[in-house]
């Protein structure tokens, strides 16, 4: 069973572009979409509407910084202070180039900080590369499942 990718994005335009880019990368992983930080935490803790979801952590969390209800920094903090989530790969995917956001994210243990490219082709390429790296190439923490691409 493939681990899903958790995409936390509130901007409908960025969400659509990210989903297109992940589709173009031909990953077989399901993409779970959370539209705010509270929904992302509900998914990660398997509570609320996600109480009956399949157990286990996603392959990676693609996390926007500026989110309604609970912002990306607070979601990251919760992930890094919760035992069962601590080793979960988190990529901050944001339009913020503010140094304080970058520093704060790394201080809290983000695995990567990616500024969303403005150019459509660059955006698609960046997201596809992220998806392939974290869902296919990255060696996940012990106990995680990993996708193995079929040989052509």
C-alpha cells in the first residue's frame, strides 16, 4: 500500500496547480487535501472526519505557511512535538520569502522550504520534483511503506 501525500493548501489556484503538477509526475500516491491547518491536524491525528482513515502517516506533508484557522508554523510545531508524527517529512511550500519564516521553519525542524515559483512551467517542475523525491526517492523512516516504480 502506498502512503498518501498530505497537501495543505488554502489557495484554490495554488491547489489546482499543485494537483496538476503531482499528476504530471505520474505518482501513484493518493493526494489528501486539507484546506487549513486545523483540517491537516485532524487528518494527522485521525480525528473528526478522518477518524476512520487508514492508519499510518503520509509519505510527506506539503504544507503552506499562511493558512486559516491554524497556520503552517503551528502545524509544523505540532508535528515535531508529537511522538508518532515527529519523523514525518514536512516540506514548507509557500510564497513567503521572508527570512523570519524561513528561519522559524528550520528552527522547528522542517525538512525543506520551497518558495512557489511564479512561472507555471517552473511551478509544475518544482512540484513534480518534490513529489518524486519525497514519495519515491527518499528513504522513509522505519515502519513506513515506500513506493517502488515498476521497471520498464
